[in-house]
C-alpha cells in the first residue's frame, strides 16, 4: 500500500477503511497480479472515496444506493458489513483496472509437463548450462507464478536447484 499511495494525496485512513482495504488487497493478491498497477490501485481507492463522500452530501433521494449502503456498512463491524465493504472495494478495483488478469490457479507443473520441459532443455539448466540430474532438477516459471505467469510448458524452464533457489521470484534475462 505504501508503493501504491506514494506521491498521492494521503487518504487519512479511518479504522474501517484500513482494515477493509488491507483485507481486500491481501485477498486480491492471491488471485490477481496487482504488482504492475500500484498507482491505478491507489487511484481507484481515491476515486471511490471521492464519490462516496460526494454521495454522502447529496439529499437522500439523490444518493447512489450502493454508496450509501457502503457508508452505512462502514459504521458497523458485523461479518455482513465487512463482507459488503470487501465486495465493494474489490468491485471498485476491478472496474478501475479492467486489464487485471486472474492468476493461473494451477501452481505446480504436472509430472508430464516436468518431463517435457526437461527434454526441451536437453537436461541442461537454462541459466548456467550445467547438466541437471534427471532425479534432481527444478522446473521454474519463466514469468513467476506470483506475477501472473501460467503453469504451462511454454512458461516453464529447467533450472538446476542452485540457480532456481537463487532466482526466487525474479525473472532471469
């Protein structure tokens, strides 16, 4: 969140928004690659808050019912209110960042994918070029899974254990 709001007007978070926003962000990071969109994430929140505050100041008959319900839910801490705030924040982000893609739900390569990738690399580490023991090698996501990379043969590479552990979540050149 620090990266997202850096250089932006400080939203002066209230308790409900800090808890709800942190929960929503944690949940979304499991399913979406938000790392490329910190500024858009912050902009979506600031736009939402601007609309919500403007809505509060309208006559009741002119208010947007969803925003009014959010404001009401912000004043309570029931499970139902927390869930409503979570869903509204998530909807806000998805509307503001339509290009946001779901992460591949499959994290691990199958035995068949692993073997095919091993063969595609002729048993040699894609990073250092050393021979990999067929009983001791790693298959790595070229574009890390944590950054939206798919678990596919096309996005898989053979790495020796040493190179894979050094790489972590980075993208090798």
